[in-house]
C-alpha cells in the first residue's frame, strides 16, 4: 500500500507550462468562474474511498489517525475549475506549518475514466506537488462514490470543440478523515482562504 506522505516522479515541462499559462490567462481576463454543476442538496454521507491511484491502490484507511484528505472530484481536461481547485490546495499547503502539511493528503478523483489514465493523472497531479494523488475507478464505482459524497457530474458532448466532450461537475472540496467522515465541505473558491481556515480548525483538534 502507498504511504500518503510519500513522493512521486517529477512532471513533464510541457504540462507545467500549459497549466501555468492557463492560470495566468484566467487571472488576467477574470475567467475564474463557477462553471460546474452544483452540489446536491442536504448533507453528503461520505464513507470509504478505495480506488486505483497514482500512488498504488488508495484507501482512506491508509491515512494516519491525525491526517485529513482534501478530496476534490474532476478531470484533467477540465479547462478552469479543476486546475484552480488543485492550485488552491497547493496554496493552502504552502500556508501551513511543516507539521500540519504532513497531515494533509491532497486527492483528486477523476470522473473521466475514459480519458484519465493513471499515467495522465500522475503527470497532471505531479505539477501541483509530489504528494498530490490522482485516483479513478470504473463508471459504477465513481457513480456510487459520487452519490455518497453528494457530487453531481454529467458528460456534455462538445460538437464544436477539439475535445469530444466535457464534464460538468460539482466543485466543492471535502475534508475527510480515515474513516470516511466528512469533517467539513469547503465550497469552490479561486482563493485559498476558506480551505486554510478549515484546515487550521480541524488540524488543531
């Protein structure tokens, strides 16, 4: 089993450059917008997460008692919300102490298993940090997991685009412990302040 504190290989320069260009362009023209589907109503159940990942077979039970996973759902071809969510995680980690940082496991769950292979996820998440984990599963596994976490996602055909399709999806971040309890849901934001506040609150307990 992988150690959530372990590291991964470096990311190709082309991917890093492309993501940096995307974020800079969005910042310059004010394109940080909420384009994904809203979360479901009510409180999500949460629960176990067991998926194939860029760090081997991942399970929340691999986390230590004092660790929290920062979980987001998305896909690597997402043009804005997903790279921003990962950037927010990266910014939040940078504002924590080294001791706090070691207790946070950033996890992206891809809802695009058709295109997001583990190799592509490894390249994508590696840009944001060596400890970032990308995971995915079968369509059935992802649908069951998304339902428990109150995540809405749907495929949208993109007839006038170079991509065959995009995916509308919920964009909240979830702070989850090793038993699958959602200790807090953080709504999507292009800034890291809400996530930093939530992490500081729960890591202090």
